């Protein structure tokens, strides 16, 4: 689940400021990858990684004139 928040302010007719916050993987739930299917290895049947990374946050500020 991704989420974003945007807030804009106008200073004059042609000037403005925009703040943006974006959240990726907001609840921070892991999506586990498949376990290795090679019998005889030390990692056989063990899930050691995820499909996507953990939560990411991104902020931006834009001034337009």
C-alpha cells in the first residue's frame, strides 16, 4: 500500500510552493520470496530474502514562478 500527501500554497498570481510526501510500503509488511529448491544445500527450504524492500519515505518541495 502506497500513500502520498500534497499541499500547495499560492503566494501571488504566478508564484507558488508545493510540498509532497510519499510513502511506499506504508504498513511495512514483508513480501517473502520463495525458498531455494535445491536439496542438499544449507539454505534448502529457508526463506532468506524479501521480494520488496522495507518502507521508503520520499519528500519533495517545489517552488514555481
